[in-house]
C-alpha cells in the first residue's frame, strides 16, 4: 500500500477554521512536523484542501 509523508511548512494561524481543523485531523502540530498517511482518496482530499500549508512526499 502506498503511503505519503505530509509536512507542515506554513502556519495555520489566521486561516479559516476548517483549514485549522484539517491540519489537526491529519495529526500535524508544530511547523516542521510530519506524519505518514496512507495514500487514499480521503487523505488526498484533506491534503488538497490545505495544499498551501503542507509539503507532500512519497514515503
């Protein structure tokens, strides 16, 4: 199963509440924090909604 590594590179401070909740739902906290998630439609949709805040790599 393919996985992706999501890294928070910009702050969610000042963003709309839905974007801040998406960052938390992905398990990202501080700037520079990373999580490895399965590469599926649900996770890709979350990442696409906050693509300006995160960096995505293949894991």
